[in-house]
């Protein structure tokens, strides 16, 4: 596709449930990033995939968070046993090879935990 | 540790006035610097970037930014703003070999008629 696609655009879930957020990067972009944007705050880095290298998971806030990238393309961010503090907009971005090209962001998934 | 500070959380200006949005980053030998813009109800998009070379970089919509290594700053400027420039602006820095960008908390620019 022409841009980075994220689904769903909105997700409301009950506390304690698991959720999966999906990201389809731009075709040919080898780098894929997940960030979280809480209300009135900046972007918090979560995880970064680059080609076939081991992902940089240094930003994941707890072991309830995990992500995978299949076939070097689509990525899924999974949050287990959701908590109210997980409510945020989850942003996916991709880049041609590395961050020097700048990111192309998706429109995000707004997650609300009730 | 990487850090980015956007010195103003909100900047209100009148239409056709000049504007400067300030950004400072923690010191490092080599960095890449970016400004992103998020218009209301839209995703973030790249406004401009500094990788190397000339310290003055020009971006879309008439914006420019100047890299100042001694002051570890990368301030964004526009000589005359329009109502349509109302948006949130994010400064980001990548320390070479880090692989990912660290973002500031954002500056909300509001242009008033």
C-alpha cells in the first residue's frame, strides 16, 4: 500500500483482556517501529525491528507487552492482561532502511481500557 | 541517555507573525535531527531533517530549522505563519548507532486570526 496501515483504528477493551494491534508497513521498508502516545505527552518508544536482526525491545514497559514481525512485513503488538494505564494511542512507523530516512507513521490505534 | 526537550508546550501566535519552536537535545558526538508535524485528527508527518552538511535545513510548508552543535539545539522557524499551521510539532533525535528516534513532548502551535 501507499502508506502505513494500522488496525483497528479504535479499540475498547475491558481490564484484564488481551489485545492485538496490527501494523502493515510500506512495502520495501525494512525498519518498523512501535511507539505509544499518551494524552498530552510525547511519543514513547516501545520496540524496533530492522530486517532480520533481533528486535530492540528496550522500550517495552512490562512483560505484558510483546511484538512480532512476520516475513519482514506485518507486525502485531500484543498486550496481555490490559490495565487502565495502557490506554493510549499506539503508533506504528516504518522506514526505508534506518531512521536516517525519517519515519512514515500510520494513523494509530486508540486503545481504551475500561 | 538520549533526551529531547521542547522548551515550550504551547505557542500562540497571530497569523503572519514569525514563530520559533525550540528544541534541545542531550549532548552527543553525532546525531540526526528531525521535526514532525501532527495536524488535528491526522497522523504525524516528517517536516524536515538534519543529517549532515549545511546547518540550515528547509522543509515543507516554508519551515526551516538550524542545527547548532555547540548549543545542542535544533530550533524550528517560520517567518510568517498561517492559520493552517496550527498543529502539534515534535522534535526528534537519533543518536547514531541507536537505530531509533527519541521524541520530545511536543509543542502545540496555535495560529490566531
